[in-house]
C-alpha cells in the first residue's frame, strides 16, 4: 500500500498527469479502464437496461440482452434501478459495458474489491476469455493466480519484474503478496 500502484494505472490511462516526464500509449491502443471506484460512474437513477443501452444505442436489442444475460442479468432484472444493485452487480454491469466492444488493452485497478465469490468467478471467467492485453493491480491472490502471466512488484527499492505467473513469482520471491486469502 502506498507504493503508487493506482497512480501508475491512472498515469497510463491519462486520468492524472505526470509531475515530470511523459506517458506514451501506442496510437492503435484502445483502452478500457476499470477503476477502484468504477461503480461510481453509474447513474443510480437509471435501470440496468438504460445504462447498457445508453452506452451502445446503435447495438441491436438482442445483442445487448445477450450481453446482459451473460453477466447474470436477465428477464425483468434488467429493469432494476442501479441504486438497488449490490457492489458485485454494479461491477458486472460496468464490466459488461467494457467488454461489449472490447478494448485491446484493459487496465484494472483492484477489480475484485467488494465482490462476492460468484461474481469474482464470473469476472475471472470473462477475463480468461479476453484476448487483449491486461494490466491489473490486485491484492486478491485467487485473482492473481488465475490471470497473471507476469508480475511487476513495486518495492521501496524500486520496481522488480518477474517474467512468470503469480505462482512463479511466489516461488522465486519466497513470499506471497500482502492481501486477501482465498
């Protein structure tokens, strides 16, 4: 905590400006950003359906309903107002919106915070199918084990890159990342 992980992600997605130097993202990169407070972007007075339809007004109704169904929203549920959704349901709605027209580079900041196990599994399954590049910060060891292919550890001495998965990171470093046990 306090090493600058979220700030690094915000720099990459141009949510904050660097104090010095520059951040350059390739011209063909289409970013998708799931912030720790991603659910705050949702309008509590809109329904699930209105939220997704407003994101993609030119999409077919069938494709949007299929998308919502894939993320656990079906039937009359899509008429629920966002304000009554759980944190996990809001996270699923935000992720559904991001993955309908998938970016080629996903930046995720603590995406499993406040999620129940079923929602976390759904998110991991969706991200396993994702074919682009992901950069994420997480203290959730289960999430890390399921999705990481390289690890960048931010330490007081500076960044250290591990070329393998989180499991290989634990083996090489001799310690688990501080965080949530699952």
